[in-house]
C-alpha cells in the first residue's frame, strides 16, 4: 500500500513538472470560448465530492466567457481548491466567486484558514516553495500548485495575486482578459 501511494504521489509530481516544463517551452494553448463560471461550478462540485464535510460557498456570475484553454483553466481552479483543502484544517469554509470587472473575468478562491505571514505570501508562487519546511511531502504537496496556476494564468494574458492574513485566511485572485490572451500570450510560458 505504501509503494502504491508513493507511486501515485510521484506520478502526480511528474505530471506537475511536465506541465511547468511545457510552460517553459512556450507550448501553444488550445484556445476556444470557455465559460469560466461553468468551470468554477464543476470544480466546486468536484471539491465537494472529495471533501463533503467542508463548507464550500460559491457566488458565480453566469455566463462569464473567456477565450482560453479549457483543460488548463480547469486545472487552475482545481489547484486553488486543492490548496484550500490541503492547507487548512478540516471543515474550514471556502468561497469561490466569479465576476466581471472592466474587461476582465475575475475568479477568487478564498478560505478562512490559518492564513500566511507576509514573507510566506510573497513566496507562495515560487516553484517547490513550502511554507512549513517540517511538513512532509505526503501531507504538504510538492510546492508546485501555485506555480502552475501562475504559469497558466500568465499564458492566458492574466494575472494571479494572493492576499493572506494570519488567523483570517487566504484568497487567490485570478484575472483573465475577457477578449482572450494577446498574441504574445497564446503559448503556455
């Protein structure tokens, strides 16, 4: 059982590293019209199935169509929800919102968990960064989730930001242009 669990963990890490390697190589995005709100609703449903005891609220503006790569945008939302689940105590509330803001589609994933200090928050998007070095790789992940989020959002011509306060929680805000990525952002990287 331990060997199987380790193989699954290693497979997941290899997938994450391949995603980042593709980003570094400027792989083209598979652009299409994507309803970001529908992706958010699906990701919330998936997260609720994985952790049915965690309250997850959503305020979804529909439709919120962007030009993007559906699989990669789904991974962005899934990574954010996974981070909220893994890095907060069981039962910690999570909120997912989508909205339109002056030519941008805005997605926020916030939790009411322990939050981060300023130094940790500043480094959260760094590859392999773990806020707590004592955390094991089995419970803490590889430190690649937010790096992948940032690379994919950037490839779509968007921005990623993190706001966190100890004892209050953490919110990651993703902004994507409603008119799609510019010519220079049509590759992952």
